[in-house]
C-alpha cells in the first residue's frame, strides 16, 4: 500500500541539462511527478518515474564545487570518511565529474571511481554504470548523491553489497525532512525518484556507525555496514503528510516581482532549485530579468522548459539596478552571494523561514 503526498505535472526530465538555444530548451522533455510513501518500507518516491526518459551526457552540468561554501562541505564529508575509512581501499560509485574523487586522491586515498557521465582523463575512473560484472571490490563504498536517482534503492544497495562482499558504506543524499520543514517545493525534481529521511536510512541497516546531517541540514549521511543491509524494515513506519501551505511561497515571489517590476529581479542559482523556481514563476505569469550562476559551464546556455538564459555574476551585476530583488535559491550561499555582489540588492533566501 502507498499513499499520495504530492502531485505536479510537466517537470523537466533532466533539470541540470542545459541547452545552446532557447528553442531547444523549451522543447526539451518533461514528465510528471506523483510522490507517494510506501506504507511498509516508509520510503518516499515518484510513482510516475520512468528511468528510460533519463539520459546523461556532456550537456548535463551539476558541478557545485565552484563555490567556496560547497568546498567546505566537501571537506566536512572528507572528515567523516577519514574517521572511518582512512588507509582503506575505496570505490566511489557515481563520482560525477570527479571533483570529490580528485580531492580524496590528493589527500592520499586509494580510490576508484565509477560513473557513465565522467568526462575527465583519470584512468582510475571507469566510465560505466556500476554492475556486478565490473568485478570491483573495496574496503568501503562512497555513495554521494546517487541513491536519490536509483529507482529501487534497496535492491541497488543489495547489488553493491553482494558485488563488494560486504564492507562499509558512506551514503549521502538530500534530506526530505529539511525540504518539508523549509517548504522547499523547488527541491522536488523528476530526476530524483527517491526522497529520504534519516530514519529511512537507519532502518535499512542493522549496524550503523554514524549518521547525521550536513550542509546546513539539507543533506543527510550514514556510515553503515553493508553486510547488515535489510530488505524490509523491522518496525512499522509512521505515515507522513506534507505541511500546510507547502507551495505558498511561490505566490509571495510572484507578488514581490509584480509589485515593482521596474525594480528588476533575478534568481541566483541555475542548478536544480533555480531551474524549478524559474519555470514555476514563468507558469505563474511572471519572469525574472536574469538567472545567475557561477558555474562557467552553465553561463550563456538555456534552462530546460523555461528557456531562461543563464548569466554570469558579472553580467547580471552590470545589468541589474541597485535594489533589485535577488531570489537566492540556497541560503547556504547567501553570505557568499552578498559579498560577491557588494550587498547592493534586496536578498530573498527562498528556503528560509522568513520567506515561508
């Protein structure tokens, strides 16, 4: 049995894929979300998900490490990994563009990466999905921001546990409780089929060495013994409900922009959150003047479905008048953005309690 939590239509299939022109962006693929909770496992997932719609290529850009704030987060993660896995052989499943893998290698870790979307030259990275057939095994597995993309996460972990013959695992995923508490409706994406709470991850393993929250509570992590993976939880799971007014902050943003159009406005952050936010503002009948991102690979390109063009910070600052409304998609970066822009705008941290 499962019960419905949230329903939304026409989300970008890959929210971090950018396009060379607005026409291609606007014509890009869309799909629906039907977020449900499985009453037996407690897991939350998109029942309308179809993995065949997803295809990752060189136009997919999700690198966050251009930010000093995010680099600090990665150092925090390394601290946890050092505590449990120092001196051990590691495999990073889903190493992406390889930034974290290179950080660990630079610190002396022995690590192999696996990712079909890898673009670099490191011979220690295998450009393929993880399968038993690769014949790889290590003391510990690093699994950062992968499990939310996998249709059957428990089966996937089971494959890893069997292929690796046990060992330890570090898992990091977005925190669904944080999304609910901050009414961050713009943190729900088609590409993320699963949404986890700390209790969900704890229930999956018999032996948990450490678990908690990172990145201002937006992410959660667990260090566990892979050989103690449970296919079903041992205890009954409480039923979840979404908070009242979950999407109400969209109306507030529309109001702010409409009340003073001459003031100018921009969204800061053209990754997942900003993609969804700009699209829903557009569908509500308003458009910001700029969408800004510090990732050079996104600049001058166009976001899926909305067709919004991504500006560099400098381009945006040259165009936006002083006092423009800046919708900051992630409050973790608020102080960094204020410093970068000299504090000359009106800053709205859309995931903060004051904006709900």
